[in-house]
C-alpha cells in the first residue's frame, strides 16, 4: 500500500443524537430523490430518446462480460482472520420490518423484503478481504449478485454511481461497472452460516474488486446517481465515509 492520507479519528458518537442515514443528513429522502430524478428525466428525455435507446449504456455494463477474479477453495478459508472493523459499533436493525430500498436514477424503485432478496439466484465465493489498516482474511461469502438487483431496478441511461447507505450511518459509493460485476454480492452468509450482526447482517457488500472500506455492512439503501452527491449546506463532495476523509475512492485490489 502506498501512503494513504491518515484519516482523522471519526467524530465520537454522540449517544444523545439519533443515528441518521447519510441521505437524511444530506437533506435527501427517498421521495426527494424520486421527485428530483423525475424532474431531470422529464427535461432530458426528449433528447435521449432521439439519440439512443433508453438504458443502452447501462445494459451494456450489466451484460458486458467482465473479467472474473480467481476464487479460493473452501479449504483456504481463514475463519479467525476477519477482524471486526466498525466505525461506531453495531446498529439496531428490525429484521421483521427490514426493507432494502433501491432508488434514485432507476426506472423501477424497489423495496425488497429479506425473503424477496433470498429468492434471487444464490451465489457463493471464497475471496480475500483486504483492510487498508494492514490485515487480510480469506472469507466465504454467500448471497445475491448486486447486478441482479440493479437489473430489476433498471438504472436509467445516465446512471454512473451506486451509493450504499448503511444502518450505522456509514456510506460508500461505487462505480457502476464494479457494482454490476458478477462477483459483487449483497451477502447474507459468511463461511457457510448466516452473517453475524457485527459482520453486517442482514445484508453486506462483498466483492474481490475492492478494499475493505468499500464493503459496506448493514446495507439498507442503494441509491443510483448520475453524479457524486454533494452536501447541500456547503457543496462538499460526499463519496463515502472514509473516502471523504481522504481514502482513495476507487480502492481497487
Ligand atoms: N456500515 C459499515 N460498513 C463497514 C464498516 C463500518 O464501519 N460500517 N467498516 C469497513 C471496513 S474499514 C472494513 S475492513 C470492513 C470490515 O468488515 P468486518 O467487520 O465484517 O470484518 O467493513 C467495512 N464496512
Ligand atoms: Mo478496513
């Protein structure tokens, strides 16, 4: 690893304040996003329809064969090497009412129950998790391909980024190509068992493409955007919790 800017220690958790998602902190709500996205689309759609079929670029990304990363055999799993790394501890999640929201620049916003997620095709993989802090672990993750969920939501033709909002207030953003890679999963199993809460239950990202801080745990909302988000107060770029402290955005392995 070349010298990474040392992030400042995270702001201590103020137990007196409710933990809000980054979308709420940024002043966005799901409704705001849908309304905003619709406004843009109405303005832009006549041109888009003249020059390209709707969704062409996005469909190319989703269906383009992407290079597969070699996986490890199950015998290589290192069950004791995965260190829990959470910036502010475990969130409380109401599993009975849990919904995975998919919103933003998509034709079909989704609100999926865990059962609905589990009904999608299952994929497991043994990959190396690499934390920028200097440790790594070979882990088996099982779950669904994020591309299957994005395909259901149908990103619009201008979509470029995918934000992940987590129940602990963490967030990150990915390029659409990495998000639609066939080995980028929303995982609900770790090493053949349901993911423990501290590792991100009920749903966490798992991908051999990127460093650990891009592997969001406790994912509750997926937001597809054309551009990076900016904080409404000061227009500062919002690309991710650690990314906004100076960690590299793409963070490829
Ligand atoms: N929501 C959320 N996701 C997160 C983090 C976090 O603090 N909150 N930490 C990240 C970091 S830095 C790493 S290395 C991995 C650690 O995953 P683990 O705790 O399951 O080992 O989770 C990533 N995803
Ligand atoms: Mo990490």
